[in-house]
């Protein structure tokens, strides 16, 4: 879990960091005494968990948490404070937990266990694998589609990132000149039936003349990549939904974006080193 620590008291940061070395699920990717630096980092990197002091000069922890939630609404926020009076404000902004100073190793261990539990609860049942060959997983198991065309239709909807896909686009991409009305209607039913088999029918939406999938109900390597996840950026090796020729334009888009992201990451590393 990629973790940032923000506290104007350096000693508290060091104590929390020391405990993290005992828990391999947590990777401290940033320590900041200046909240603005934390926001700058989070705007270009994935952050799963943030431990924030509340009472800081300038921008306080409540304001910082609001900015971080704007950047990533699923970030786990835990406040550290010596002042119980801040508890009401923390609850109002829907913090995940609060720890009171002075804290010890047991307090930190409790916070981290709670963070892991929250992250597990946030994970979505559905996952799309798009780098390489396309696959859909539900609860970690590959979905067995009722036909190859049903799988390709799902891939096309994922490719469109949840935007509506018209019947014309479906026919053109999946059948071309060999299209027939019965074929695409059968494929739509096969996809709907497959999703119902896996208890995932709520993600497939049909309206007059178009289809779409609810990408807010799923995770994917593509989404992680677009969100700047460094692991996903490294995983992309120039192959995207390789079964489908209509997906080829995305290969070049992703490659250009990867080069730009790697350049920015390298520049950030130089700035930190300097």
C-alpha cells in the first residue's frame, strides 16, 4: 500500500516510518513536513494511504485531506493529532480513522491493520486485464464467456472506458461487412447472460441504440496506468488487447503516455535527489 506521511514534527514521521519497516504491505513513498509538497506528489503518483497531522501551520490536515480526496476519492485518510477537539471536523470530512498523540508502536500497528482492512473492502469484484490479451476476472477467476463475440463485445465496451457504444460501432468493429441483425442481438444476449452467471449483471447497461459498461464497478490495469500507478506503467510493454485489431490505436497512445510519465518520474527523482 503506497503511503505518505505528513507532519510538521519530524520525530513523529520517523516513528511511523520505523514501524512500517515491520509491515511489508506498506511502502512509504513520501514524507512531508509541508502539505503543499504532499499535494504536488499525490497529483503525479498513486497514493493509497495518507497519515496526516491535523494541527500544522499554513494548511492544516483537514484542508490537506480534502485536497487529497479531490485527487483520489478512494485514498485512505488517517489523522494524527494531540487535540481531541479536531475529532468532529475529522468525522465531517469522513476520515477513515484517527490516532491521538503521543502514540506508540501498538497504536501505529492498529492503524495499519485498519488501513489494510479498509483497502480489502475497497477492492472491486471485477477486474479487466487489457495489457496483452484481454480478459475479465470476477473474484479473481477468469470469466468464461458464452461466445468469443460476447467477450469481444465486452472488450469493446471496456475500450470505450464506460462511454456509450452505439449499435453501429458494435456491428462495424465485430462483424464489418458480414453483419446480420440476428448476430449482434444474439451476442448482446450472450454477454448479458454471462454477466448474470457471475452476479455482475448490474455493470451492463442497455439503452436505445447503444450499450455501455459501468467502469466504476471495476478495476483494470488500464485504469491503474491512466491514474499514474508506477507498477502499471512498467507492466505495459506495448501490447494492448492483442486479440482485437480495432484496439491497435490505443497501443500508440499508451506508449506515448508511458514515455511522458517515465520522463516526469525521472525528473521528479532528480529533483528529490538534488
